C-alpha cells in the first residue's frame, strides 16, 4: 500500500509520464558544494546529465533510471527523476 501511495505522489509531481531506462555511467564531475554531475549514456547512444549529492557511483556502473517525458513526444526534453545502482561492469 505504501508503494502505491508513493507512486501516486511521484506521478502527481511529474509533468508527463514516467518511464524506466537502463544507462551506463560515463563520467562523474565533482562540484564545490559536495554535489556531483553524473554523465550517463543509454543504449541508444543518448547522453544524459544528472546533478545529485555525492554518490557511490563509479564510471562503467550500470544504473536503473526513472525519467519524466515532460508530456511531449520528443526525448530531448525528458528529465531524470531518479537513479538507482544496478550493476558494475569489468572493462578490459
């Protein structure tokens, strides 16, 4: 019941429709005020940025992302609502 109520709150705060995606962390930039800009790439090659408090994410981590489509049909105005760690990848 709590999950349903929480999803209702998130949906009411969003402008459009929420949808999931999986992305790979490609860069992390530390900012002065203990925040980070996380650069992500989805599997279609689109690059996204998300500013957040310091995280335990590393380059090449795979993350699950919830996005808001902002009520439009184009992807370029979509916004990341949340990021959750999914898996890490060994690069050779």
